């Protein structure tokens, strides 16, 4: 009996001692900390694919690395210790001044050090450590392989923040097809990566040469009026969308309204039509102006309103024939030229300048457009807004050869 009593007492003392150690030990954690056993959602967000199955957007894990300055033993001066900043900068391939500046801002308990998508780097970090107490949080982000070149096609999404007040898909296709993508279904678009990258390079060169404030371009195929490529300037990095401005996020091809200007004249070159307001109105509607296009995987397209012909005055009629009186988008202009081409009336090249007072900005706006419609069943529209020199811009566009691009 005495022997059993002694053994039971020893076991009880051991258990109590272990509980005391566990309860009194300091175990700091990150905010919203997820352990290494964090499991991905059962159904990942679906992919956005190009016409050739190239991935435009997909889910991908990433890791947030934080430093806990208060859990590094006797290193109480880690906030101001340049050696700690130097060690972290060296081991994680970061800029020393950038790391040091993060140490100097003491707003949060945990110092954000780095965001990485490299699983090997995380595995090495966990195995060998840095001699400092790091907190590693595994999350899910959205990867956009084409980056800025397709930022206004896919938009951006935040699948790791589904519990926040922000929408999961915050713009463009990610928002329009949000329910479908959340159910794990993939969306195949008509985007051709080769055309998308080529158009992005073309627009970037045009912006550099003309020094315009903003620009957009689109390539449309004639038969079904599908968008094959679409780019805007300014652009943004969809992988770092939180630092983007509203000006960068704006999809000017689909949502920025401009006067069509002289772009309208080749489409209304029939004297039998231009003398009658009702016929002009019907022609504009047939070409797609003032109507909402059937575009199923973009969430919003601006539509300029055209008054009913019964309300047209003679002066307004003349203004419409000159390309004024209503607003439209670059996308609608591309649709109009594509439909004209399908009527066996292709227009090889057209160029216009439109100068008007913008009531939204309270300033005069100068827009230069170029349209290239070819027999290859594609239409390219390039729109440059407020170039440094209108003459130099028109000269550059007149010498611009886009046949090699849209012939692909």
C-alpha cells in the first residue's frame, strides 16, 4: 500500500509540475496567427485562363514573416540594434535601410519583415533560423503571371481576406465572375497572351514617345466581337494592388467616356443617312453606340446616352455628324469599326483628334485616336489622352506600324 501511495504521489507531482511549466511559459503569437498545420480551403478559387489555356490568375500560397522584438531573450535593444537589422537584411536578401526603417516604426508589436512566395526559403528559415524570434504566417494570395500586362483584364482578388469588408474579387473579371470562381470553376477568356503582351509593349512605347497623361488600347475580333487584348495606362501590379491609386485601377477602355470625334465620320459617310436624324440615330445604335454590349465576364461597361431623334435640333444633328453630342468608350468604337468591317466596308486606317472641355476635371482634354482595321478579322483601337504635343503625337501614330501585331 505504501509503495502504491508513493508512486501515485510522484506521478501527481510530475503532472502538476508539467502543467505549471506549460502555463507559465511565454508563447507569443502573431495577430491572426495560423500554425504550420494550416489547411487550405477545401475548394480553391478557380483559375482565369487565356484562350490557349495559359493561366492569367490562380491561387497560390505565400508567407508573411514578422519579427517579435519582445521574445528574443536578453536582446532588449533589438528595436535599435543595427546588427539585428543587418542580419535580417543579409539572410533574407533585403535592403538594410528598408529593414531599419521598419524597426524604427514602433506602431505594432510585430515588425513586418517580408512577404514571400518561395517555399524553399521558408523551409530553410524554419530549419536554421536567424537567432531571432520570427513569426511566419501562411496565407493564400492570387498569382497573376502576366503581371502589369494583364492587370486590367483579370483585375485583382483577395481570397485570403474573405472575412473582411472588402469584396473577394475587387475589379474586372475577378469581380464579374466572383461566384463562379469561388465555386472552384475555371473561366476561359478570349484573351490571346501573345497579343496581350504585344499590345502592352506597343502602348508603353506610345506613352513614352508622346508623353501622354493616360492611354488605352484594345484588339477586337470581328465575328463575335470578342476582346483579344486590352491594356491601359497608368497600370498597376495586381500582385501589389493595395498600393495602387484609383487612377491606376481605372479601366479606361471600358469605363472612360470620350467624344468619338472624327472617328465617327468614316462610319457615317453615306449621304442617304446623314440627312435624316432618325436614320443617323438608327445607324449609331446598329454600330453599338449608346447600347450595353453583351460582354459576359467583365463586371461593368460605361454606356454613353444618345438622345432620341425626336429631341434633336438641327445644331445637335450637325454636332453628332462631327463626332460630338454624346460620349462613348474605346470599346464601343472598336465594336463599331468591327461591325463596319463585317458589312464589307473595312476602314484600313483612321485617325482623329478631339478637343473638348471636360466637366469632371474642369479642364480641356485633348484625345488622339488611331484605328487599324485589317482583313485579318481584327480591329485595333489606340487612344492617347493629353499628349505633350498634338502634332508630334499624330506624326508618331501616322508612322506606327501595327500590322505585325494584329496579323498574329
